C-alpha cells in the first residue's frame, strides 16, 4: 500500500511544483526537498513492501511513511481548494462585490488577502514540519539496506483469452452430477418439507462456482419453482438473510421488506413457499449456531416434498448443525491436469509459447494445490509476463513461496499477482477494501470512486485510464461474477471472498469494516477509510464524528431507521468520499457545505429525500453526485452550476424531479447526465437546446417529454450529433401530433458512434429518420409505444444491429420485404447480417409475416438469429419460411392465439418447422440443421397447466 500511496502523492506534487509553486515563495525549497526525498524513498518501496511481511520493524517504518504521505495529500488538498484553481473559481462569484467594496474587509476566506496570507503561512508551516518527519524516515531507511528497484514500464498483457470467468469448463462434471442427483432424488418425496445438501470445502476450491452451475442447470430450473439464491453474511445475520430470501420471493417491495421484523419475515416466507417445490442456495455459511438456523427451518417447512436447500460452507460443523451430515458433499481439490487446463488457457497466447514454457508452467501449477482460484490467479499473472524462461522462472522460484508469516497460504499467489501490478493498479485494487463482502461493484461507480481519492489524474483522460485499470484487474482474476449491460459490455463485478480478505490484509490499519448492532464499539482509530454496516436501529459511532482525518466513509443501513449525519458534516472536514445510499434520509443538513474537500457524494436510494440545500453548492471539489432512485426528489439546488468540479450527475429514476436548474449549463465539462427532464418553466429550467453545452457526455442519457418542445428548430440546437462519447440514447416523446413528432425525431440526430437507441411514446407514422442509416455502430434498437406506425422501417439495412425489439405498434398489420431492407435490383443481399435477438410484443393487429418476395436464393436473411420472442400478437397466422434457415436456438411464443392453436402435441424438430411455418411435408435438411444446433427452446405459457411444463428442450 505504501508504494501505491506515495505514487499518488507524487502524481499530485509534480504538477504542483511546475504550476503553482511560485505562489508559495516561503516554502519553495521545502516543497522541492519533500518531493526529492519522497522520490528517493519510492525507489526502494518494492523491496520494503516484500520485507514488511517478515519484519515488523519494516512494517512500522512503512506505517510512518504512509501517515506522512496522507498528511501531505491533505496539505495539497487545502492549497488547491483555498488558494489554487478551485479557490480562484470560487472567487468569481463574489468578484463584483469586491470591486464595489474594495476597501472593506471581506468575510470570505477566498477573497480576503489577509486570510489568504494566513493560509499560505499555514501551508508553509505544515510542509516544513512534514519535511522534518520525512527526513527522519529517510535516514531510518538506511538501516534496512533496501534494494533499489530500477524503473520499469507498465505491463501490457499479451493477447490471450477474454477476462470472463472460465473455470466453469474444467473439472466439476462429476460433482455437478452428484449434486443434481441429490436434488432430484425421488426417494425423499414421502418426506415432509425439505432436505439440506451441504457442499463443504476450503476457500477457493470452487464451492460457489459449483453451486452456480447447478442453480442455472436447465433440468434444475424446470424442476424447482421458486429458486432463491442468498449470500449468507459473516457473521450470520438471521434477519438480513431472511430479508434477502423475502426479496428473492418478491413478497413485498424493498422498502417494505426493510422494515419487517423476523416474525413477519418468517410468515411471508412461509406463505410464499407453501405447497411449492423450492430450491434455496445459502452461499458461504459460517455459523455453527443452531439457534440461527432454527427460524429458517421453521419458515421453510411448508414447502412441497422434494424441496431442497443447498449450502456451501468451509465448516463441517455447519453441516452437522443443520443435521445434514449424511447428505454432505466434500469438495476435493481439482486434479493437477484440470488446474493445468485452467492455467494454460489464461497464460498462453499461442502454441509456440506453450511448447517453450510448458515444463515451467506445469511446475507452477503444482503450487495450486487443486484450487481453481489459484490456478486462475497464476494463469492470469503469467499472461502479463514476457513469454521467456527467465520471467517464468522468476515466478516459479520467487521467495514468496517460502514465506511462513503469511497467515493464509492462498494469499501467496495473490501476493505474486499484486506485486506485479503497476502502482496505479495497486492503489485501485486496494481501494476495493472499501466495499462490503459480496458487494456488487459497478464499473463506472468504481472509476468515479478512484477519481475521488486522487488515484486518477483529472487533468488527463482519467476515464480511459480507469477503464484500462478495471480491465487489467479483471484480467488478473482479481474480479469475478461479471455483469454485462444490454450491449454486452462488462459493467459490474464482485470480488471473491478470499481476494477481499487479501485486500483487507494488505490495508490493515487503513481500511476498517464492521457491522454495528446499536452497541457502542471501538473503531480502528488509525484507519482512514470506514465501512460500517448498521442494523438494529444503530447510528454512527461517536468516534466517527471525532475523526478529523477520515478520507472515505461507506454506510450501509441494514435497518429501517433514518440515519442522521449533521454531526458528521460538522466534524469530518477532510472526507473525500461519502457513500450514504439507502440510509432513509428525508433531508440533507445545511452544514453539508462544510465538507469542502468532498469529491464523491452518493445519496442514492433515499426515497424520502425531497430537496437538496443550496449549501451543497459550496462543495467546490465535488466531482460525482449520485441521486439515483430518489423517487420523490423534487428540486436540485438552483446554484448547482457553482459546482465547477462536477463531472458526473446521476439522476436515474428521479421521477418527480420538477426541473434541472438553468445554472447547470455552466458545467460544460459534465460527462454524466443520465436523465434529462424538460420543464414548462424555461426561465429557471434547462431547455433541450441547452444540451449543446455538454459535448463531453458519455455513457447513456434518457431525454423525457420531447413532445413539449414546440419548435423543432429549437430541438435541433441540442446538437446530439456532436456527442461522440454517448453509447446509449433513449428518446421519450410523449403525445404529440404525427408531423411534429416526425420533425422532432429528424432533428435529433445522434453521433454515428451511438450503440443503442430507444424511441418511446412516439406518434409519428415513420420511425426511420434520414440519419438512421448513418448509425454504423448501432447494436441495439427498441421501438416502444409507436401507435401511429403502419409499416415497419427497413431495419434490415442496419449492418451492426444485434438486438431489435418492437413493442405496442397497434397499426402494423403486415411485415414484409420492406422490413428486411432488400432492394429489388440487388444481386446478393444480406438482411440483418448480425441480428441475434428479435422481439415483437403487442402488435395486436399483425396478421401476416412474409420473407423476401420469391425467397430469392441470392438473399440471406438473419444468418445470426438465435433468439425470437413473440408475445400478445393474437392475429399472427404463421412464421416466415426464412426462419428455417436461421441458427435459431430459442423461440418464445405467448399470448398468440392462432399460433398457439397449432401448439405441439409432442416434441419433434421436423414438426416444429412444419407447423410454425405452415409447411407441409418434412422439414428436410433445414430441420436437420436445427437438430444439430444447440438446444432450441420453445415456451407455451398458456398451456402450462395442461402440459405441466413450460419449456421443451429439443434434441
């Protein structure tokens, strides 16, 4: 951690020395001396980081160095805020008053020359004192005879595999079959209630991965209803686990469930599963206390015979406590060959490397001890190494393998991977200690958090810097359980429990995490980053309010009582990062403006929050403001434009927001504005044309109530075509006339880089503006509630389109060749060349679906189509013949009366083709093509009661 922290401080010092040092003439030499000494110390930190594991005195020396570095970071923060660029921006607001009252002393610290001199004197005194402390630390380093490391360039990974989790392909088929056999065993049908099946094994051996394979197996999906997955907290919290089960069962909304006590939770769970054959996974159970298991045993008794609870645990005693030892499955380590498979798929980019390095690689794999987590970690590490015997032998013969001081042996390969990170990647990885275990980490949120701590350079392309860092940490298997967005991009992840424990091990005395139940406890006073999980009406401990050097605070309110943070705003003046999501706030205190160093403020999911105080606009350093799911928020501060550092304003699902203040348009460097609502009062609210100020916007934006714009020429001034970093655009038109809606859509041309487009509540007769064909990167398109469209546009011309959904288009009666975008004079044409997913819903008058006229052999239609969903299209008579030539894997049809009259009485591929395309005779070679594809899934929900199954799996 020391190397990562000092690197961050030096990253701030270097520009300071070149740009602002002349303003601190009293301390110029002190600043330069501090920088020089810190650089000299930085050169030996790699060696010091290694030695601290075995030498307690080195660890103490590094701890002293980290304290000085944190203090220096605070000095630079004070300077930049009060006297640097941000101070100058704050002065502009009162410049006119200064000119008029130039002979009167001002009360503002920014404008009062005497106070500015005072700040400069204070900074000079602080840097002198810090220099003295750093000199003593530098003198002491000579005692340890550290080896100076030469500067190296950052690693660039060789092209290998995707960074998605690949361990599922290796080595657990036998265990998976054993678990599924136990789940489906008919011998237990006569028994009442449920059976518990424990999967026991050491950390990192793959228990959760095995449970995930079983949970998502098609046979299991069809056998159980409902299925519930819950992460069991450590320590095991009965109420929290019960709430998680209740949420999964959808017995109430999240806010309602959060207020329920255990007795109510038991009753609702009992009612929800009564008579149903349920499957519950309790992942990572540690408790051996039967009293904590008993409430669940009672609540689950009314499940249908054959219900199952699958428990993953490291503790045999947990299985005994649940009286399920006879069903226990002990997960052994993978064979060396399976570990080699996992390792080699990640480590090698080509066959030549494998031949040259296999012997060394297999020796490295012997150190995996059968743990897939270790095999993944080491394989990922080697993918970043040069494919030379020297580099690979360096890992094989590393002295770290001999360290006995590391409390958990599985930490050693993680330590090897950690030491191989760049300083930036190290500090970004360690910050993940900030999250609770099993927390879903959003990629974009993580980048904004890194920015708030000063890890990313705000003067360079910090977003790209953060993305590269996230990808590299993912490729090194330090993240897992990846979440994809609608475009298939990785946007979220989790950390394995062991990786999280490893991060906490490295950040001891810097990050502190604890669950609080209302009793006064001792917090780690040396830590500067707190993660506090509150339950049983608990409030923040008094020590938090007294902590002057707090840098980050994550509060997760596990109970329903509102949290107060007035005292926090008065005391924690140095805080940079504040996460207070879901804390039941109804108001934000006026003194929030005192947290002038705050860069990240997350107030999401506080449904009762209605307004924000104007004092929030004093936060001149604020870069991120998150207000997602503040459903009843009505107003933002009028002076929000004063937040000169603001880059990310998150407003998802703020449905009651009256307007976006006009002053926001001053923030021309804004990069996130995910929702934009038009208001009738244009004097105080931003208009659509004000969006022309924000050409740095990235990610997604939803624009509401476009139909309120009376003049299309005004809408054109929004200049969406200049926003080259936008990926996802949602246009809500609201009800307006046909010609006006068409004109508005025509002028809202996005940049050709756009990847996803939704058009909603649109009353124009055509949804294919002239610019649509220019969207050469468009992957996803959705039309929703377009009641005036009679003919589907020629979307087949969109060359990159992968997903197309059309919902509520009541005037469409026929879909023909025009939809395919095929020109009559064309020789060879591919329509929808990349389309994978196609959906039609609520086309209530749709009768006919034709392919291209004559089914020309020179026309190829939807060659990549794998999923087709049709719902609530009661008049549709048949599917087009061209579908027989597509690689269709999933066909979902519901609420389509005529098609359902042709329902299947037995499962036969040829019959599927014949019936659904209204063809006579056998399906021929095309049916045989379907047979050899992956599973084709057909769903007939309206005949579940008759057929007793919802899904057919064809051979």
